[in-house]
C-alpha cells in the first residue's frame, strides 16, 4: 500500500545532501530514510515502550507514593488470590465475546440493510452511527437511570404490559449482560460503518454475475457478501474483542463493578487497586492483562488472517 | 506493519496506566500570584455541599480579616475517586496550597511525614484530643479540624417512633423488636442504599463502640495483625447485623439501587424509619426538607449489653498543608490554618454550615439552636465512656473493599462469616502496603 505514495514522497528527501536513496537497499521495505522514522520512533519509545518496560519493573515492587520495595513475584501471587479476579476474568471474557459477537451479527445485518436501496438511507446511517459519538460516561449514566429497577423507563414500560422487569444492574447475575448490551448499542455503529465500507468495495460484477445465474437474495448474501466482507469481519472482531476485554469506562459508570464484585472485569479490579494506593499490585494486574489480551487476540488474529490468504 | 498493528492496542492498556503517571509528573506547581504582598492560595476540598459551603465560608471570613490573601476553593470528587486525585496530586507535587482530607487511616495512607508540613503554635494545644490523635503521625500534628465530629449510628424518624409507641433501643434485641413492629406497620424498618456503596458500611463501622467495650485491645491487636474480624465474635457482629437486616426483610424494596439522598428522603418523609448512617448526611435534610429537620433523631448502634450502650464517633476531616507549599504562600497557609482552628474560624465554619456534631476545637461551643441529631450525639459525647472513635481513627489499617464486601453481605450474595474473612484479606493488603509489622 505504501509503494505508490512512498515513491512520490521519497523524491523530496532525495534532493537533500543526505544520500537517502542509497539506503533503499539497507532495509527490506525501507521506502524512507532512517531519520524519517525517528520522530515517530522516539514518540513511540518514550510514550509506549519505555513505560511498558518500566511497568514490568514496578509490577515486581510494593510501590507507595514515594517509595518502592522490590518484592519479587509477590504482587502476582496476591493478584491471583484476589477474590474479584476470577470473576473479573470470567466477566471480561463474557463481555468481550458477547459484545464482539453481537457487533458482528448486528453490524453485518445493519450494513446489508443500509447498503440496499431504502428510503432515507443517509439519515439512517447517521442515526446508527450517532451513539458512537456520544461520551461513554454520558451513555452509562443515562442507561443507569433508564435501567433503574423501580423508576427506570425500561421497567415502567414493561409494567404497562404486565411484565415485572428485573433489576437490570442490581441483579448480580444480570448486571454484566446489561452493560454488555449497552456497549453493543453504543458500538454497533462503528461495526456497521466498517461493514458498509467492506460491502461497498465488493465489485458490482459479482452481484451481476450472480443475478445472471439466478441467485436469490440470501444466496448473494451467503456466497458473495459474507466471504468477501471477511476483512471487515476480521477488523470488527479484533477491534471489539480487544475493546471488550479491556473495557472499563462503561462498566465503571454503570455498576462500579457491583453489586458487590459481580460485574467486575479485570480492568476494574486493577483500577480499584490503583485507587486504594496499591500501585505495584495494580501494575502487576496491568502486566497480566497485557499478556492475557495478547494471548487471546494473537491466535484469533492469525487464524482469521490465514483464512483470508487462503481465499 | 502487521506487527505494530496488533501490538499497539495492547501496549496502550499498560502504557496508558504508566504514561498517565509520567505525564502527570510533568505538570508543574500552581502559579497563583504572590506579587505585591497579595497572595492567592488554592484550597482543594471534596465536592459535597457541606464541604464546599464550609470551605467558602472559611475562605470568605479569612479574606475579610486579611484582604491581602485570597483563597480559591477548588473541588474534587468524593470517595475513592477523590482519594485518587489527592494521592496523585501529592505524589506528583501538584497539590494545591492547602487541602482538606479525611483524618485517621486515610490521612495515614498519605504518608504525612513526607507529603505535609507539620503544624506548630499554641493553637495546636486547643485541638480536641480525639481529633488531634487522628491527624498525628510520629508525634507531629498535621491538620486542624474541618467540619465537626459526626456520629455513626442509626438515624430514626421520631414521629414514626412515637406513632408506633417505640422507644430508643439500648440493645440489639430491642432494635430487632422495634424493626419487626415497624415492618408489621407496613413501613420500611431499615433503610439501605447500596446505590452509593459506601453507605453499606455503617452497621460494621458504627458498631465499633460495642467491639471496644467487649475487646478493649482490639484496635492495637488488629493493627499488629493479631486480631481479625472473622475470628473475633464481637467484631464479626457488625457483618452479621448487615446480613440480618436483609434476611429479615426489613430493608426497602429498592435497597440495591437507592442512593444516599433517596435514603434521607425516605427517612425525612417517614416512609423509612431507621437508617444506619453518618450524621453528616443530615445536611441533605437541612437543604431539602428543612421542616423535617427536627423529626429525625440519632442513636448509637446498640450492642448486647444495655449497661455499655454508647455510640461510635467520627473525627472531623482535616485541613493540611502539603510539603510543596513554600515561601510567602507557606506563611499565608500557616496563618490560615491557625485561623481555621481559632474560635473565630470555628465560628465561621458554624455559620457556613449548621454543625452536625461537636466541634474539634476546645472553647468553640455549639449554638443553642442545634438540631435534634446533634443534641442526641452530645448526650453520648458528654457522658464518660459512652463514645468511642471509629476503628479507622485508632488503626491505620482499613481495607479498601469493605464497602463492596458489605454490599454483597447485605444483598444476600455472601454470608457474614465469609464476608469478614474476605475483608481480613483485604486489610492485609493495606497493612503490607503501609509496611506494618506482623502481616
């Protein structure tokens, strides 16, 4: 992808006294001279790499406001004994899987709908996308009020139909699912847009050919859209799975990990430890989260990308 | 390209946590002007109505006496998020010139020896002993009282008590009888408001007077890691009470989502009759239901023995000077702190917000027209041995997850015994973090 743009831009530095073009042979894909990467590299190193490695060190210390004491792997031992942790791990997985699955299914269906010839298509597209633009905390607070078991609009509405609504956020076995649904409501717009881009980029020829062969609408969906929109699916799954696994803001705004510890996810367990001043322990939690997310996402990424190549 | 693409999001998770610390460190100190003899001090307080009103009242009164000094009141969140703000700002040297924060264990967790300026002067001797003890670290006093002592016990609706012919309970079994009668009369016997998780702790923390009566050495043994909640029957009682009010169906229907303000509304309007609460919450009643202010009374959480009946009291928060305040500002800050602890400053606090209990300065008497709740607290504090400071003022160790654990116990998710055991584990983390021997 970088070749065309890269060649056009490389002319400029070439005019400078630095013998840039010769560097081309040094790197495998180096379209730019080395110093061209430097600013981004420095920013990346200072803001991402260095803190990451410092974090590895601090996760091995008991870290207070002003002092730290090296305690080896004690933090990790303690973190794994954390009562909320197992629940948090489970909830993170549930949350990540539910939100990304629903975003894939709903996003794809909505995208199919919004790429068809329907009335007010542009308007509908913006309506679907709108929640993505709203502040997560704002969404959280709004839905907390809507989901109030006694006064909330949702249960009041259900009452009209004679249904006694549950405590969406106060029932310990329900809370995490309620928050996940709100996350889907908020995030499905992005998935839809990614799918719309994917579907629109499928060459018309395929559809025309399929029509000539007498394919039904479902067959067109099954055999053209579904396989050819795979890059979009990969993007949506990866994005929403990572987002789901490390989700925090919506859960914190809606339940604070409660009732009790029942909707705690890894990130909220970590946050609460940080809040309590257990900096070393919460850093250890972050290191664990880092490895957990990598462990879960890497295989999925490989698997999904391999299939793409096979096609 | 591929590699960076998949790494970046995960690195961000870890990176952000640490980077935010690093970035925060870049922010310099405040640039309040101190030119031409005029000094502006920034003063960080929590954003509760009471705190803001008290702080502004103090600031204005001081400015009137010292026109050269202006005090800007800044606000921060309450609870755990507020702790975060204070700790982060202190550790990055970005604290305001003076700040208000809790006394007791939370104060100890700020590592006052390194982060604050110790106070000197005659006024330090006028501080009430119970308060002084809660802002002292290594024999040095670091704060002056902000607000008043509070009672932690049960707020009750007096008209409802009269209507049902009930008397203030002196033992827990009397409390049980009262609650059954209130429930039978179709009212909420015990209000619980787990929508604000901190409110779940009162039946445990407010029971400390009874714990201390039975186990006088509990605080010291607890600090030393020798006594635990789970295996000290007296200390376990609070957890059991929290479970009992739920199991017996005394609580309001919406106890899981109701917030503190809802609880105070129920109490003021008489829909709910008893509310385990800190008395500072009466500010809510004063602001929104002023006509019901004297319909509400207070009693300490009753124990098993009528003869040792008493109440648990909370020390006022403190006003502290961070170690980063220097030069003219330090002088002005020290003068302001001395003023806040003087009879004048104390009076300014009383005028700004109606007192919720006795003041933390000797020689500063409460006005005659205090509310019923304050009168009730005074009957405990003025009687010898009828009041005990809460555990968090006697021991630096308070586990951060107590409120969530008690929400579980009080919602029937977890039983009292395992809740107490879990809390002991939680407290262990705090003790280790503070570097206390024996854990």
